[in-house]
C-alpha cells in the first residue's frame, strides 16, 4: 500500500469529483416530492410489454393479457426489492469505509461517498414506498448480494474490488431499468421511479468507473481477478432478471405449461428477444471491460471465460467499436450524458 501513500489524484478525476459533489449538493431525490404517488394502481404496466420475460416466446401466447400485465408488475417489483437489499448493503459498507479512514487522503472522494450513501438510503426508501404503493411484497434474492461486501472487502485493504462489484450491479441494473421503462405506455409512477433514480445512479456509476481507472495500479491483483469474476457475474445477473420462480408463481398462470419451470426458464433465458435486450444492456459495459483489459481479446485464457458465459458476440462488437473509434470520440459511454426525461 506504499503506492497509495504516494498517490495523487489526477486533474481529470479531481474535476469529475468537483462536478459530482456540486450536482449532489444542488439537487437530491426527495422521498415525498419527486414522484406522482397518487397514481392509481389498477391495470397499470410497470415495464413495457416487449421486455417481460416471456415476450417473443410461445409462453406469451399461452398467457392471458392480465397475466402478462402481472408479470410486468412482479418482474419490476423483484428488481425494486433487489435494489432495496443492495442499496442498504452498499450504504452500510461505504459508510464503514469512510469511518475506517482508508480514503481520508482523498477528501473529495470521501465527500462524494457521503452523498452516495445518503442518496442510496433515500433510493431504498423510495423503492420500499413503491412496493407498498403497488402492493408488492418482498422477494427472495437470487444473487447472493450479502457476500459481495462480506467476502470481498477487508477493511485494511483499498476497497477497489468492492467499488468494482458495486458498479457492475449498478450499471447493469440501470441499463436494464432504462430499457424496461423507456415507454410512454407504462405507469407514470414506475417510469418516474426509474428516471429519478437514474439521475443519481448515473453519477454513482461514473464515480465508480473512474475510481477504478484512477486506482487500478494501486491494487496489482485487481485486473486478474476482475478478468475471472466479471463474465460469470454479469451472466448470473442477466439471467436472474428473467428466471425468478417466485415471480412466475405469484402471477399464477392458468396454463399448465407454465408449471414446467425448467422448460420455462430455459426458453426465456435463451429467447432471441432476451438476447437482443441483453446485448443493449451489455454493450457500453463491454467497451469499458475492453478499455481496462478486464476483457482481453488477445488473451486466450480470458476469452475462454467470456465465451463460456455467452459473451462472444458482445466482445466482438466492443472490439469493432474500438477499431472505428477516432480521437474525437472522447468520454464514451458517460452515463451522465444520457437524458431519459
Ligand atoms: Fe440507488
Ligand atoms: Fe447507486
């Protein structure tokens, strides 16, 4: 950790921290004021039809219109609940890092982490309120989120891996949410929950991405480990989004075909529609992995992991992107540059 003692933050990262801290001071999400909480709940879709798990498969035709709508409610509710658990864990863990003093040499980083934690606490309250509003009760959590912070981040070390795992979840979840809600036909409240959340999450994600860029050299073992764990983790998160048995059980489909869960899950996970959605979610993340060498197309051992987890095409796309990229394409995939309002 001697390198950490000598470490000076780059001007580029300093500038970003200043911008992030100002943005968080200027406007933060309000539990009471930023969402249309009076929206009635009857008959609303919480995500768009094209993104429910069964869309584009034979199961879609076997379901009634009300069952499809309920699927949109419970799939969204399952994500909201995942957000609640994750946001509780991350704010607790980041506060612990702040209090431990690991990052005290970098006061602007610490200031932003304070904003980050406060924002996550409010997000979790908003998601909880949304679940209550739509009468959705909690779900079991498919990913073992708890282990992310308990196994992977000893307090004495620089918390780079924990920051990295945090952005993997935040970035994938955000891309997913923005895809799901990018439609005027869905509940105004559900859309507001996604869009308002995104405004603050975009900052969290850019902060995390740049923490890794900035401190990657401080933790020499980081890159090798990231090369090993990223693809399986991304795969499990993508598949988790469409394979919750509790979600299907709650909808309570009439048609008996829905009771063969193995068949159902295999079909939705591998559907062409889902592959298309996944490709959109993953594209900017893959470019980041290639940029940092977390995905290394020249390294056969590493490519084996990406291929085994079904990302061969996504890697190719990213590599092609960098071949086309010119020096004018600066700051690519900055999440904060997207406007979903
Ligand atoms: Fe959040
Ligand atoms: Fe966040």
